[in-house]
């Protein structure tokens, strides 16, 4: 393995949560008088921290979202997770391979710590990620596309940025990894390849990843 640390995004990379989360985000924004389609939500918010939703709505409409927006949205998403959430196909195989080979890995997500943990527990991935392998945009001042989260993750894991590989499926995440000086592997299962400009390499199925990292 030519990297000392593999950093996974979470939503859409490890857990198949993007369709669920963006469906509920679009519906809730529309309910609040900010018409948003599922496609709009994927385009504007996929891979971003919650503050981006607040910032874009304020910028576009001049209105602030309700103070309890995040709590209400997360309650709806978590309820849907319990019914629908599954691991991304092939993700468990990748984690098993990295663990067997002794390659350090972790997760660095725009989602909150609570969202990461609920998703992992529901999808059965919690056994792969101890507390010291979970990093969230809550840990830093700026979320993706700023490099802060990835740089913080590398520092905490004791690995130089240039020795890290990031696995991402969103344009914002790819931008953040590039800005952090890390190689980034763009997962195109849900994102058109042309939107992941700047990725070191693209791949369409998680089963391809371990061969790319060698």
C-alpha cells in the first residue's frame, strides 16, 4: 500500500445515505417555503456541512431557517435510516481488506458525530470505527470544500497529508482533499465523473478501490 492512511468520506461512500438524506432535506426545505427538488439538493448540498444549507438559503432568499431546523431534519433522517439504510455495496469488503493488511483508515465526514454514529450503527459498520477513527466537520471551524477537516484528521492520526488518500463522492469533498494536498479517489456511483474534476483517479464500484490504492 503506497499510503499511510486512508480517509473515507461517510455519506455515499461507506453508508448509502445520500438518497435518504437529500430526499428529506429537499422535502423539508420545500415545506418551509424554499422549493427544492431532490436533484437541487444533490447539486447544492451533497457532501456539505449543515451550515452550507443555512448559508445558501439565507443568501438566496434573505430568510433564516428555523432555529430547530437541524434537529427536526436529523430526526426525520434518522427515522428513515432505521428503515432503509444499508452499507454501500463493497464497502465492508474494502474495510476487511484494509484491516487484514494493517493499513490505517478512518472517516472524515461533513455530517455531525451523531449522524455518523447513527448511520454506522444502523448499517452495521460501527465495529470498524472506534472513537479515535471518527472525525466530523463539527471538529473544525470550516467544513468542506475547506481543507480543514482533512488536515485535522491527518494531524490527529499522525500522518503527513501527502501520505494520505481520501475517498470521496462529492465535488466539495474532492476540492477539500486537493486543497489539503492529498490524493483523492472519486467515487462516481452517484456523482457524474465530470463533477469530480481534480480527483487523482475515478472509480465506479467500491470493489475497485483496493487495487487502485496499491
